[in-house]
C-alpha cells in the first residue's frame, strides 16, 4: 500500500511540475517513470541487475502486486529473450532500449510456458535491449504503457536517454 501511495504521489508531482524539475526530484532506482502523450506513469520496481538475479527473476513467486514490477538491467544493450519457466503468475514484458524507449511489449505471458519470448518484434531494425520490465499480466495496458514511450531511470545512459534524469 505504501508503494502504491508513493507511485500516486510521484505521478501527481510529475504531472504538476515541469519535466526537468520532476525528473531531478523523482528519478530514482526503485521507480520506473514512463513518459508519453503528455502523461507520466510511475511503477515501483525491484531491480535485477546481476546474472543470478536476472536468471531467477520472478520464478516461484505466487503473486506480484498490481502496478509494481521487476526491472531487469543488463550491463550493455543486447538481444534478449525471456521464458516463463517456474514462473507462476502471468506477466507483461516491456522491452526497453538503451535510450529508454519502449520498443516491444509482450502481454500476458503464460505461467510455466517455456516458449522463448523475444525482446524485439519481427523486423525491428534495432533489436538490442538494455532493460526489461515485468509487471503483472494486463498491467501494461491498464497503466497505459505503450511502445514509443520513454523511460526515465538513473541506470539508463543519461547522455542518450530520451527522458534524462538531470
């Protein structure tokens, strides 16, 4: 409940401040801030940034609170694919490039399915991904996250970020 309240407060501050003020105040590691079409969506996140954390991900968890997620961060942009082995809950997978642009969303990945979910849509000319956000199945659409949105996050290379934190 406290994380949800923080997300609502962050969203309020972002939509009632200038972008540079909001990002300087609210851009932090435990919050993914998506911007697009005049809206900002704040999603509290856990970080998975080591090989071990990324390999385990959300496996064996029985739930993931609505409007929260796990942000997988790689050391450098690369082609990625995910599967749902030992994952007990449906997930939306949001694939993000090194500039923070949402490039692809795979909605409602089926629990326990071992079929590879590619990080790029067929024909994507730039298939490398730096981050992947997993949220409960259906949350990407409910929250209004769509391809083309820009993620503001301090772990993006700020010199090329579409929504820099500075």
